[in-house]
C-alpha cells in the first residue's frame, strides 16, 4: 500500500528573538526574551506596552511590513529548493493594516498605499515571488491561523493535489491589534508571564514563519505527522472554561497521527499568559494526560504572541526541538500557578525529543493542534486520499434583490440583483437575542446559515463551518479605527475589535448552531469562496455529519471603494453571498458541488489549457454541463474576457454562457451567490428564459460549471443527481 509522509524540508522564521533557525535556537537555548517597549508607531500613553517587536529597520519596500516579514521567512524556507511550491497556504490576520491605518489617520486614500490591504495579498505576493502556479489559500482563524495553514498543507499532500506546499503564518504589529487587545484588558503591562501565578495577560507581537512541507525527505529536519481542529462554540473571545475544544483538537491530532499519548515527549503550549486561556488549556492538558505528563512549556514569554504567525513559529520551535534535542523554557514564568496542576519547564532542557504536540487556540474558540516528529521516527499516519463531491442538503443566497426566492424571481424576469438589501430585511430570520451588537457582515452570514439549514429540512445542527470572505467585517474595522483616531487613540472599542477579526462571522454561526468541529475562514479577495470550498473538500473526510459552506461580503460606503478596485469601477454598491448545508458525497442529496480547478493565472500562460485538460477535454465538458456561469471581477475585465474566449475556443462549448457579475454585482463573494443560483436552476431543470435567449430549454446535461477568471482561474461544478 502506498503511504504518504509530510516532511519539513525547509524552514524560515523572523521574530523578536532574531532571524533564522540558528538565531532562534540560540535565543531559546540562552533564555532570551524579545519583549520591549513599542517603537514602531507612536502611542498615546506615556509608557508604551511591551511587545514582541522585531528590532531594527526593514529594507525599504513597496509592500507593507507584513508582506516583508513573510518574504524574509519565505526566502529562508525556499533557500534549498530549486522548484517552486505547488501551493501556498498562509495564516494572516492583519495584512496591510499598518499601512492602511496610516492612510486613514491622515485621511489619504492613495490607491498604491491600499492595494495591499487585503489579508489575501500576502499569500498572493509570496506565490508570485516563488512562481507558484497552483492554489493560493489564506487562512484567518485568529491566533490559530498558522497552525491551520499547516493542517491544510498536510491535506493537500494527502489528497495528491500538491507535492510541495509552502505554509506558514505572518502578522505585523499594528494599532488595531495593539489597542484592540488592550481594550479587552488582556495585556500584561510587565510582559507576558505564561502559567505564572501572577500572570496578568499576553504581549502582542509580530513575526513570520514558513515551512516547505514536501512528500520527499530531501533535507528534512522534521515531519508533520498529524493535526487536529475543533471549535469551542462557547464565546466570541473567552475559551471554554474546562478546555473542551482544546482537548478535542489535541485528541483529533493524536488520532490523525495514529500515535499514543505516551509517544509525546514535549507539549508546546498555547500559553498566552492570560488567566482564562492558561487555565482552560491546563484543564485540557490534565484531562489528556491524567497520569504522567510529558515535558511542557510556553514560548510566548520569549516571542510574545504573534497572532496568525504564532502557530507557524511554534511549529518551527517544535522542529527545532526534535532536530536539536531542546525543550525550551517557559520564559517569564517564575512561580508556576499551583491551580493549573502543571509543571512547566523553567529552564531550557537538553533532552531527546522524538514527538511534539503543539497547540494554537484563537478567538471564537478556533483550536488547532499539530504533531511534529523527527523524520521517519514513526510509522506514516496516512495513505493518499482523493477529495469527493459534496452533497448539497440545503442552500440559500442573499443579493440586492432579497433572499433566494426573490433573487431567482428577479433573474427569471430578466432583472438585475445588484444593490444592497436593507439591514432589517437581512435580519428577519435571525433570533432577536442573536442579533444584538451584530453589524452587517455577521448578520448576512448568520441569516444565510439559518436559511440554508432550514432549506435542508434537517433538525440536527451541522458540525463544522467553512467560510470565505474577501474583506471581512469592514463596518467593525472602520468603526474601531475611526473611534480610535477621533479619541486621539485613547478610547478603542472592544466590541468593534472583537467583531473586526475575519473569523468573527463564522464564529457567530458556530455559536448559534453549536458547531464544535473545524471552523475555518479563508480570505483571498474574489476567490475566497473557492478557497473555502477547497478547504471543505480536503477536510470533509474528518466530518461525520453535515457542515456549512458560506461565502459572504458586505459593502461599506468608505472602505469598499478604497480597497476593492472592482467596486470602485462599478456604479452600484452591492453585497451578499450564499450558504450551503453539505455532507460528503451523500447519495441522497439531489445536488453535488465540487471545486475542480484552482490555478494562479499570473506567470502561467498555459492556465486555460490546463483548465480544459482538468475538466476532461471538450467532449466531457460539453457532455457534463448545460450552462456556464462566468465570474470576471470588474478590475480584471479585459484579462478575463480573453481567458473566456480562449476557453470557449478550446472547449467548443455551445450551451448558454452567463456573465453572473453583471446580474449579481461586484463583491468578492459573488461566486457563492452564483453557485446558489446554479443550484436553483438545476432543481427547476432549466435556465430562466432571459438567460437562455427566451428558449426555455431543459438544462441538459444537468450540470452547471461556475468559472472564475482573472488573477486566478477556478472552476466549480454543481451537478444534479
């Protein structure tokens, strides 16, 4: 039987402790701490809080600080590789926020300064630098993002969709996170002291770590044996007090790696230094190891908490641990809290380490755990697998025309669905208790999930959530920064900060339905929904029950025009999205959905030929799809129309071709709404007359292909069974 391994064949890191593997290992061995007073930007208080700021100045560049940090770590990871990665997966929460804040504060809307605002632009920049032609995915699950990115990389290898994946996480310091965490009273003014009985909070940090994960051992220093994900579904910020979600993630990682708890030599704790987080994780550790515990420590007292980068940085620490026989100390901890019932390492320890369990937990209870081992020290944990179609149990969409029924009715009458649905209309199906304090994007998301679940006719709740959003919660972000600047940086809003993180809307869905499985938000501009669908396909094998797939974006009167060139080129502000209730290859489902193709079109002249081949060639394309829904972002219209002409020429496709953005409007998750429209067409068995030149023919063959064009080329099929 063919087996599969996931070797770490290259690594890179930059943090407050130094640059590169050797500097980082030396700093850990010598118990250095990287926490110092913030100098990156001026703050209102006389005494800046200690942070994990990278010392010195970066070289001048045309990209924001986050992108520069990712490049430094990426160059290290790719230094020994002659081939480009087949895919790039990155965890990010801030993107170009530091640059954006300056623009907003100075009331400057220079497009050049804002073109790298989106968190997905970091992975795109890295993919371009290393000539990656495959899928590019950005994960934003708060502080677990980097670890989730490594999990997705592992599954890409297992599914045979890649042989080399560059995965990691990056975030730079910015006002949003510096003031935001402080507004929640989660910062220790004396620096993070994880697990200490006098701990008072975390220390925000910045950094980047990248791992080249490959299916061949060349130059490997460590191996990814398994990973597990879960969601607390308990509170938007606070962890479950008994650590239920954390325990579930660790158990899932151990099961995925096919090892025993006795195989684990060292646990790299999430260990932020906040009272609640450390206590919750301790509860989980004590439940997982009721008798003999392995060595354990937290390194966030040394690095600080680098948010999306933290999990990737600690994956590097885990690889250092197994390759250099080092158990790092819990920097900052002098008197361990006896209530935790843990014995953290207070000094670095030279010890043979074969297996590390590394934890990362984020806002919304997004939990991830990783198993890192020495190369070939354990039996391989898995065989190659193939992704399968996902059965559509229920679906719903929202456009400027209204809900699913209203949208399909508008289309049947030849009317456009562009525009903005009033907030009160969006909220009609949301319980009053759930709508409090929620602004536009979380309301859109929750309304869609409720409608899709109702449409499924099922009483049981889905178990997991996969969401794609191009820009995240713009209302909360704008309100937080506007309030911050208007108050001269003295009164940040904790509510807006919590709502501003990209994964907050998916977290609301998890809370509403008590979804305790994976909860993943992807954000890649106009291709965010496709990233979420691909991630759902990769992880569906681990989900026994149904799950949500959601794509949604809000339009904002100020930020949308600043950030999205397609919106700024449109005459009508539009938003909306769609949600699907899915189950892997459910034979009873009337429809299935599947992502068939995802390639970077930049520096890829063969992308349309590759698409045609992947779909099986002209004969199969024409025998499988009765209609083609085409999505061309407004800012990519010229490029997309050339790609469309090339595809039609190669495939000889003669059935209806529908340019859906002209109907739905310009917003990043328009492809989600298009997929829901396709589902509606297939259930009716034919296209609306205006989309079929008033012929009213049956959709024959009973399939719709939704193709995204422009910077990336994607293809997802919806088929009737």
